């Protein structure tokens, strides 16, 4: 069996949270301390866990992506926050590229329960670390995956699960492409469009 990178499911404790990510990025940029309790709804331990997750996502940015995240409007920040989630969590990246993008490319905008279950079962065969996940954790993975997709504007909402075509500003496209053009697939860009980026 081909060796695969292990999936990391730490995102189950923290969805997209673009605003919180921006707060931490701004504090880090000017060297200010970050109060963990702000991110834990009053609970220090929760705040600590969430802060670790935010920092992990911010570390995924290239210098140029980080600068654009700091200076961009909320739409740009949301797209880059989603990019950082996909870079941090291959499970979400794989679901978006292998299922959602493939559906969108054939003009099928509806995600069904079966789409998710089929994807999950396929990955179970490749990722032994998923075998010991409890039902509760599996449920959290599914719930937070769809919550992240909703918050990023990738789907309309967690109930309907309609895929939303993505419009990326040229600056966002060029910034992501300067790192690796393949990351544009998480925003459903076609192979031909990706190839045509200079």
C-alpha cells in the first residue's frame, strides 16, 4: 500500500473563525501577546487549544499570503483562512478537491450524504489512523467539515449543502500561485485555468 500522510483532525475543535485568525495574525505581526481566554469563550484550556490551532494555520502561509491576509478585506481573509485550513488538514483538502471540485466541474452542485460517506469510506482504507475514531469523533469531523465549508462560502449552508462557485480576486490568485498553483484547486479552478496562470 502506498504511504500516505496521516490525517490530522484537530480542526474538530475549531471551525474557520476568520475574525479570530485575523486578530492573532495582527498581534503576531506587531509582537503583541495574545490572550488565550479570548478564544475559549471564557475557558482558558479551550482558548489554549484554539490558539494552537490558529497558529498552526497561520504557519501554513507563505510570507506573501500572510501579508495579504493582514491587509486584505474580509472576503480575501476568508479565502486565505480556508486555504490555510486546507493546507493544515489534508482531509478537508481531499474532500474539496476529490469530491466537491469534481462535482462542480460537471455542473453538479448538490452534495449528498452518500458523497460524504463514500469519500469517508475510501479514506478509511488508506488511513489506518481513522479506524479507531469513535462515533462521536466521526460525527464531529463531519459536522465541522461542513461548518468550515459554510463559513468559507464553499457551500451555501450546512442544511442544503449546495456548492458555491468561487470568485477569486487576481491578487489572491497570484499570491496563491506564487506558492503552488495546485492550491487553487480548493477554489474549484479548472486544470486549464491553473495552467494558464503565468
